[in-house]
C-alpha cells in the first residue's frame, strides 16, 4: 500500500506488517475483508499480493 496514513495500523490490530519503506507498507492478514478495511482506514491504493512490478523477474 503506497503512502499509508500515519494512524492506519491503530485501526487494523489484526494485520501484520511484513515490509516497510518510506513510501509503502506491506501487510498480511487472514481477515477476508482486509481490502475494504484498508480503504475505510484511509488507504488510497491497495494492491494485491504477488505482483511482479514494472520489471519482469529474471529467468
């Protein structure tokens, strides 16, 4: 999730942080409605897990 709101984690106690950078936050949760809860908490973009990004992986 790029540019997460500062108070996002306080509203999501059942999500685990798996990665952090200055511009993004990666979360994991078994909660089925995590995407909806992230948007409700102020996230403006939620990407699904497993995206390769702009550069294809080397084979």
